[in-house]
């Protein structure tokens, strides 16, 4: 199935302000199993390791990373998403830096050993992807890691974000990143069946 050239997305602020996050398609309470395995495989479980959870949304992934004693900064373009996630972290007694930030016009100045993107890249059309690449390349420290999850070209739903093949991921991210692995997986959340996805492990050159 061909992916439509142009996809429509909601106003993220409006959606987070009007909906219960637990009903959102991408809500998943714990850390994605793909991320859990990759943290161990690539030695990224060191206490205090700096992580950016990009597009934190419900905040569940940021909380799960913080529970593993990583030093987490979590950002989202929606102010309400950030506020709701920060409230969850406070209730859980977890120290996470939550910030409203737009990756296409990021105000972040720090660099991170790991940037975790669970669903940001795949909402951008062709015209926005070069700026995403520029900003993410700046935010990952040299030798650092990018964990990227996106919809796969094998996903057949009409709705949802853009789809990608492994070759497309390689074309976008090389040469700034070494393509360590691209694995077929699913997008954990509330949808049944779970959408087909790619989990990509990339290392900054």
C-alpha cells in the first residue's frame, strides 16, 4: 500500500488538553521491551546517564527510564502533555526535568548520551525532516545513541503517521549516524492489533 504523500495530524495541545492520556493509541505504561533490551545490550544502564525523551506525551517512557536511575529530560510540543507528565512524575517521587520544546525549533542546548524518539520523527513530512535531522544530530553527543521507533511500511491502517522502510531510515540518518540495527517490531499501546513498527538503534558518528 502506498503511503499518502500528505498526512493530517491533530493539534497536539488540544488533544492532550481534552483527552485522558490512558486512552491514547500510543499510551503504554512501562518501558517498551525493545528499549529495555537495547539499554542492556549497548551498556546504557549506567546510573545518571543523560537521556532525552523526545515527544514524551503521556510521560510513561520518561518515568520508566527514571525508575532505572537514568537522568531524564523529557520534552513535548504540548504544554498540557508536559504538565500532566510532570504531575505523574511528582506523584511517583521521580525527579525528571520536563520542558515544553519543539524539536523543529529546539531551545535545548545540552547534549545527551541517549535520545529516545518514540513517535516524533514519523509525524513529519518531507519538508520538516531535514530540520529534525539537524536538531537531533546536535542533541546527541558524539558517540551517543538515538533510539528511534516509527511506523513501518508494512502497517496497513489508513490512518496514522508516515511509514518507513529500513532503506529510508538508512538514507535519512547516514552519514550523521552509524546504523547499528533496524528491527521489525510493534508499536506498543492501546490499539488492537498493534501497529507494525521499526525499532532503530543509531549511533552518532
